[in-house]
């Protein structure tokens, strides 16, 4: 069955739920209805009806809205999520790092489609740093990262700017920019990092 022959989006989300999701994603991207209409090819009045839950968009319209938000249709409709609860046991965490640079990390969340945020814990030895060539690749375009210094002190170098962080400090930045953390102190430091997908604010 092709998209053209389907008259309405699958009943994965009720119109009111889908509408609220579209509105939240649009506002999080700092887009007006007119902005999203220009990016998606769906008229502003139609978008307004979708957001208010007054109409259930066809798959074609939903795909255009998703494209305007720089998402896949499956992400907009949450088709690639396996369930409402995902548990990763402590023994199942992905672990890695770079011993030469004194960097170790653990990924607490599952690496599966539909995850809109990932949580990891990083430790840095004195003088250590993240950002080696064999560290995990730069995050996808539009990603945002929030990091909490759990122990010790660190320096975030983001897009060439240095930001000193003490224990308990929390920083949020565009994670698709060149960045790394350094531990300038004499003791091991640790941070928790949450990386979320989405559009960068202009």
C-alpha cells in the first residue's frame, strides 16, 4: 500500500496527542506557524487545525510536517519506539573511553531507534580530556547537550571558547559544535551528560 492510497495517518497517536506533539516540536524549534508552513508546504490554517487536534492529517501531510521539522515520519508518529518503558541494567551499559587521554565513559540509555535523549557518565583522570580522534563521533546536527559536573572541576571547550565548571555546575550547549571536556585538577573528575536530538535554535 502506498502513501497516496492511505487517507489518514495510522492510529498511533490520537489527533489531540499528535497535534500537541507537533505544536511542542514547532515551538521548541522556535518556529511560527508561518515558518513551518514555508518549510513543510502545509498551509498555516491546516497546521493550526492539526495542532488543535481538529483534524487527523493524511500520511502525506504528516510526512510533510515531519520534513518541515527535520524529522522522519516515524519519529513524528513515534513508530520506531518499541514501548513506553526501556530498562538498561547496570551490567548492560555500553562502556568505553581512551586510557591514553584518561577518559572513561558509560552509556546508561539504550541505543535503539526512537530514543530522543541519551544519558552517559564520563570520568576524567587528572589532566585528562575527552575529544580524542577515536572517541565517539560528533553528535548529529541539531543535538543539544546538558552536562552536570558530579565531582571535581572541568573545563568545557566549545567552539573555541573555554568555560570553567566547578562541582555541581551544569552547562547546556549545541553538541554539534566542536567541543571537549578537560580536567585541570589534581583529582579524578566526573560528569553526567544528556544529549537530546532536535533542531538548533537560530
